[in-house]
């Protein structure tokens, strides 16, 4: 499959069907939640690999996380060969994604929730 995440979330074939959606180095978390949460089914999870500023990104994304149906945990991880701290942001989807998300035409990046 070759499709952008923000487009896939609007297609019936991919909307709310995945148990797990994972991203690394895609976008800041406020944008990423709108790209990925529509792909996860209710009770599924979204995991984003982030650098040291994970807590700050999660704070900036809080409005979008709450709006798109979810519950968040941040787990610190040690990556072999790296001295810097990394984090996994785990968002459990607890309710359906409301229409019209994800918004099209780059709105998630231009005007994050």
C-alpha cells in the first residue's frame, strides 16, 4: 500500500481498522495524532517514537488527543548505542474518531488541533 497517513484515514478500507499504528520521525505529535488516530480501531493503540521533548509534545497535542478519543502514556526507553533519552508515546484509542477527521489538504500540519 502506498498512501499518505492523512489520506488513508479518510478511506473506508483503512479507517479505524488497525490494532496498532506506529510512527517514527513523521511529524510533531499535535499533527501526528490527527494522522494516526483515525487509522486505529477503538481499543487499538498508536505508538510514536520521540526524542527528549516527548512530554512537551504530548502537552501541545493534548487537545487533539482528547478530541480524537484517547488516553496517553509516555515510556522512557534506552536505545543501545545512544546516550540521549528516547520515549515511546502510547495513545490508547478509547472512542471512535469523529467526522471529519483526519482533515484533508494539509490542515493537520498547517493548523494542528
